């Protein structure tokens, strides 16, 4: 029994050391690949992924993803309690589960974990969310999020998506284009950025209205 106890303690200790090391590393180094990217590469036989620093990504995309996914991003510490409560209430009345994840939580999941929902993953997601909020800061979290999130089948990151769908770099994205990209983030394999249907067009217009209400790109200037 004591041997089992020691093994458990060592396993936990190594997990903490490795996870902290990875979080510290990715504060300064681009994320090379994620589990989702590996899965897509296997499924489609190809992967489009180009990392770009946040300075080389249009601020219109940054404010678009915040307006679409997590408007309290500059203010919270990784978790939007009210959004989580609303998601729980919705899920009690519907068979279709919906999350209340923030950009920080989604970044933690995308970089360090897998996509399937279960309590183990949610627990680890909480752990990594706290770490990146403490160690990375908001600006780095947003930078990583825009680089690793999926915008379509085997297309990851702002630069790859911009080139694939608009034939331009992420630095040159307009507000309209950025809003279309942000509009598909909940289900990037279901909805299309170009030749999109009524839902994406409507959601894109809504995102642009939200951007104006937030005050435009100046809303994110204070990110550390």
C-alpha cells in the first residue's frame, strides 16, 4: 500500500513538473502542434498551420474573437461564472450540451488537452487555465488562441485561415473578414468562412455590432 502511495505521489509530482515546464516554455515559444492538429492531419492527410506573433495578426481578428467568444476576457481570471451558470441551466433543459468556456479555457484545452468532454478533462482544463492566467497573461493567451484554434478542416491559426480563405496574410484582415472567421469558431467543420450560409452571415453581422458596442480595437489595448 505504501508503495502504491509513493507511486501516486511521484506521478503527481512529475505531472506538475512537466505541466509547469510546458506552460513556461510556451510563454515564449510558439506551440509546435496540438492533439487536435495531429488528429486532423491523420484524418485529412494534411495540416495547414502557420504561427504568427500577435503583432502580425490584424487587431480586427483579436477583437472579433473576443466579441464572439468571450466579451469579459480582459476582466475575468480565466472563468466567467455567470456564463457557466447559464450553460448549466441550458443543459438541464436540453440534450444538446453547450459550454460556458472562456477564451482562456479554450486555449488551455486546445494546447494541452483533448477535445472529448469528460470530468477528467474539465478538471485538467481548470488546472491549466489557472496556470496560463498566472504565467502567460491575457495578451499571450489571446495570441496563442488565435494561432491554434481551428478555422476549418485541417486549417489551424489565423495566418493559415487568412491565406486559405481570403488569399491574404492575417495582418491584412478587414473587420468583415475577421468577423466571418470568428463566426465559425463554435463549429469550424460545420460552417464555412467563404460561401457561407445565412447563419454565418447573420452571426458575422452580430459580431460586428458587438465590436462597435465594445468600442472597437481600443477595447483590447490594455491587455498585458
